C-alpha cells in the first residue's frame, strides 16, 4: 500500500479523553474513531489488524474441529424467554421493538440461538461431538463504556458452542478449546495464561479465563513463573487424540486472578522464587455448563440405546475488538505501538527519506515491488513529509521493520533496516535487503508452528 | 472438509414457506435458517459461499483504489438529524433507545457516518480523491420481508463512498466503481448488466443498477443483446487512467429496467434481432449525488486556491446476502444449485461410493489429500450413506465437480469425474484425476483475468 493513496489519519497530540495507553495509541495511530459512546469505527489501519486477529482465531478454531457459521446480530426475545434470561439479563441487554411491536434484542451472546439451531437439526448421538462458532458483532449496553474498544458497547466476539452426549465428552470438547486458545494467543504474539475462573452470569461447572500479561493490565494476577515459559502445543496437535495431559500440565501450576486468588494456596504451592505477581487483561473465557440451556430448551438427541438424552454444552469466547488493545497494552513503548508480526497491519514499511529525489524514488519503488513479490505485506511511505515525520509515524503505527532508503546510503549502494522492537539498525547492500527482511519476518508469522 | 465431521443439514422435502426457487434451494441445501421474520443464520455451507462472495467484492474494490474500514452497525440519531433523514426515513429505519434513553438506530446505510468521518480528518484537496468502503450488517425494517435473504431485514452490504473536489473528478470516481462492478460480477460467475436507474431515496444526479439476468428474476428488463457478450475490463485495467471510454461503450447500448424503460426508445435504438426482453435481479446500485450530504453536514476541504470547497460524493452498494440467492436464481436445475466455481462452497467433492470398503476408503482418502495439496477446495463425502443419497446431496448443494470413487472402477484403476453443470461424466485413470480437476477448476476461479 502506498501511503499517499491510503487513509491514515494519525494524531500528533494525545487525546484527552483516553485514560489508558492502548486507547490513546489506537486514537493517535488512526486505528479507531469513536462514533458514539462505546461505539467505534475501525479505520483502515485498525481494520487490517482486526481482520488479522480474526483470521488467526478462525484458523485455530477450524483446526480444532469447530465449524464456522454466522448468526444474525438481532434476536427474537422469545428465545430468551425460553431460557429465562430475557428478564434476568438486566439493562446491559439492548431491547428493541420492531415496526410490528415485536420484542427483539441485540445479541449480547448466542447460547439460546445456537441451542435452537442445534435442536432443529441434530437428532442423533451419531452427529456428536459438534462445535459451532461464529464471529459476529454483539452489543452490551454497559453503564460506563470506557477504555476504547477494550470495553465498548458494540464489540466483535468469536463465540463457539460445543454439544456432547455426556459430561466426559463435553470435557474433551472443553480441552480442545483450551488447547486451541493456547495456540491462538501464541500466534497472536502475546503471552496468555489460562486461569481458573468464576463462571459468572453464564453459569456452569468449569471455567478458565485466558489472561494476557501486561504491566498496564486491568487486574492483578498471580501465577507460577514456569507458566510463562511453557511450550505451546504444536501445529500438528491431534485434536482427536487425548488432550487431557496437556490441560493437566497447564493447570497443575498455580494461576489465579485477583477475584479467585487464595494467597495462602499461592504461597504454599509456588516456591518464592517462582511467584509471579503481575497484571493482566482477560481476553478469552471458556465454560462448560452442562445442561443449563439444553434442558429448558429441550435440546436432546437419541442415544445409542434409543433413549432421549439432553446434550451437554460449553461456550468459548474471544473478543477480537478487545484483543487488539490488549496486545497494545502488552507491546508498546514511548514512541508508539510495537505490533507482533502476526497481527501487524503491515509487516514492513519502506521509508523513502527524500520523495522527489529520482534515485531515492526509483530504489524505493523497486524495493517496495520486490517486497510484495516476496510475499511481504508492505507499506510504502511515498509521501512528501520530512524524514523525521516519516520515522515518527512508522514508530507510532508500530510496523515491525522499517526499510530506510535515502540518497546518501544509495550512493554507496546501501539501505538500512530498523527493528521497531529493539531499535536495532543494520546497514546492508540494497540487493540483500528484501531477502533479509523476508528471513526476519517469515518465522514470526507463526503460521507454521 | 470431511462431511462426516461437518454440519450440513440438507432437507429432502421442499419447504412450504419459500415462494422462489433460490429460497427453497437455500433452505434445502442447508445454506441458511430463518431465526425470525427477515432474519437468517448462515449455516456453514452458506457461510462459505457468503465469504467467497465478500472476498471477491473486496478484492475488486481494493483493486480500484477504494480503502476498506468498518463502521459500527448502530448509529447515533444525531447524525441523521444533521442530514434531515432521521425524520424522513420512515418506518424502515429501526429506531432504538439505549439505557440512557438516547436515540439510536440500526444503520440502513452509512452516508451520514462516513461524511462525519471524512469531515473530521480530511482538510485538503491534496487528500482527494478518496473512496472509503466497508462490508457491514444493515437493517431495514421491511413491511413484508420475503424471498429468504433476497429481501431480508438484516442484510450484509458493501457500501463505498467517494469524495472528490468537483463534479468532473466525482464522475471519474463513479467510473472506477462502474468498472469495478463489471469485474466483480464477472468474477462472481454471473452476467450482470448496468442499467440507468432512478436515484430513489438516496437522491442524486447519476445512477446505475447492476442487474443479474435470471429467468426467475423479480422484474422485466430490456436491453441490447450485445451487452450480454461484451468483454469485461481486464485485471490490469488502469484505474488511474481514463475509464470514460469503457463506461461510454457499456452505456451506448440500450438497457433499462421496467421502471425506466421507454419502449419507443428501446425499439428505435435496438434492431429487432438484437432486442432482449428478459428478467433480472438488482444486485448493485451506484450513485453520484454531488453535495446532497456534504453540504448540510459541512464536509469541505481547502481547494488549490485556498478557498473552502464542499466535496462531491457518490455511494456504491452491493449486497452479498442478496447476491447469493441471485446467483442461484441464475444458476440451478431440477436437482439443485449449480455454483460457479469462483463462489462454490467447495470446488470438488470426493464421493466415496462405498464407505467401509478398504480399497474405496484408501483411494478416496488419498485423492482427497492430493486435491488439498493441489490447492483445490475439496469436500470428502465419507459418510455411510448410500451412493444414491450421496449423488443427490452433491447435486443439491451444487459442487461444480464430483470425483466418484468406487470399488468397481478401482479394480480397473479408474475413477469418474461428473461435471455438475453439464451432467457430463468422464472416466479416467486414478492417477490423472487430480491434475484433470485442477485443470478444469483453475481457469474458472477467474482470479487472474
């Protein structure tokens, strides 16, 4: 993408209304714009990040055997009356009347609707296990929306729902999502720790939150240091095999949020040198809740013995519009965002230090074309701004690698690569730059591990 | 995808509520499910088609220079008061009050919001031309939703908005979208004819509808036969060059819907042998409307002479959730849907005639794996159903090519390929099947033309 033809409204001043660093940076870097309280547009650069996050989530859901569909944003109130949640949900549910005065609502979650789909079509235990998911906009009418898209009213959510014949199978479904979530957050470039969680208003028997560690996180977390270094299940993990050992390994070490922590247990179970007391942001939540929805909504299948069985369910959420600011909270510096390669809006930016200079233009154009041919997702700053402004924009928007091209270097046949994360700069021959960048970027895409 | 692990609820009976063939087939083939009046879930197979349609639309928008972002589904009423449409829009607008009694609405279109984004950030003529688009759910509270997703209340829409300094530049922007739409519908595998249209409630000076020809279309259309054979602008069309000749060529021949047709002109302009009187479905609509929104909403830029200029705008819509049934109306037979390769949920299906037979299973598995390695989007019917049921499902869901594998053929080292569209069958050696399929499918993807 040529910056001169792009729409990237960066702000030099720090927006006053933003309380946390990710919100400030998302506004400054032109990722989002507030349209109304708790409702945001994703501007082009932010939209690219959001779609990369969404794609990784989908790939790992698919890999685990979950199947994608798409339910509408609005729902009929009748379904929620069946589960009893229409009255129970409170003011966070946005209630709507259509032109015929029918009660509808903007879905805050989809347990009822997916259970309705399931009971319509699935009649036999032979069609189980089944895990259906979608990525759709939700609305929760928060009394105090804040922190940008970290806690917005309209937000994007990946929600998966598993259906199984009994508790033992349902726990296996839960394990598949547990492992898929470990892989998902790894690929998103963040350290996320599963922590035993309260089941809250969704209810149920078993629940883990996935917490991204970030110094500026919203809540305190307590865990064993070895969790931070634990290897992630590999790309060839057999989701049809026994995943219990992986889950047991991850849950054997102490990890709890401040709501759940028992400091006595933390100190008893974790040697002092291994105690991590940090801050974190919840980005995923998985639940097993048995027959809480299937029983009132009569979602049953015929079992192997010919008898009707009420299915066991779980639900599994990740909010992409929350993941984006969480990644920023975990990865930024004074100059701006530092995107992990796997979700960066562009993997590299060609900075033409002197647009208008024939040599600099020609070399920049050529390198930009070669990067594209090498499969690198590249931005080309071909604007007429000065070098300082170009550097500060590139730093602010967090592109992992800057390829710096200018008349002086070109005279000796050289360009520079700046690593956004470390600040390291390397000078190398023009002809070597694209291959060097490809070599740096490829492994960090994390799409083969 | 293995069908045994997929969620594909096909219906053998014909749903009574569906009046038109696409609606019947979308229900029978397990593409969609009605959740409430005019509100549909896209089941896994339908979701795949919808996403392929969406991707093609996005690719051609991007190619033309339009830039993607994403605006929220809900909007503040205040914006619509600025343009005067909040009161004018009538009952099709779904009006909502949040917990603080603020007036909101579910966006039926986004002229106001995009104009608001534009006026916030764009201040100079140097940042023009600009075309911003998004693909987002919309809601229009139709008094009589019907025909499945052809006329649903919640629907997906790609809407693009162009901003230019003056009418001449705005017409160039209009031409870019005109050409992008020709390419988009071509790649979607349908014949779509641009026809001069009434500008309707969006208002404006210049407008074309794009009409897919289908015998079962909703309205009569009249056009010159040569329009059906006219070559589509190529993939390397220079969108920064002069597109007026292409548009002039397409608009020089008579074409009009029944609302706009002047039969006298039709007969005067088109020789009798070239008169096409057919039926069609509107799937795209483009408008140039000058300063209709920019003037009341004060979207101005500083011109080259330092004076404030109100920008000229256009808007450009395609509804993917309407395109899917329109494609089916244009492409089906007694047995079911016939997908164009470019939007088929799967490009080929391996039909194992005798699941459980060791040879048939082994050969099917191998071919399925090889198809995937060859980059073919393949479904594998590994279920325990009989051959007849497998054929009828494959025909119903419209997969372009069936690769039929059974014990009898394997004894002589052979498999069969059935072409869904023509019914043609060819017998060939097992070892030649994958390459043959790849050769059939690749050109029909239309992603290189």
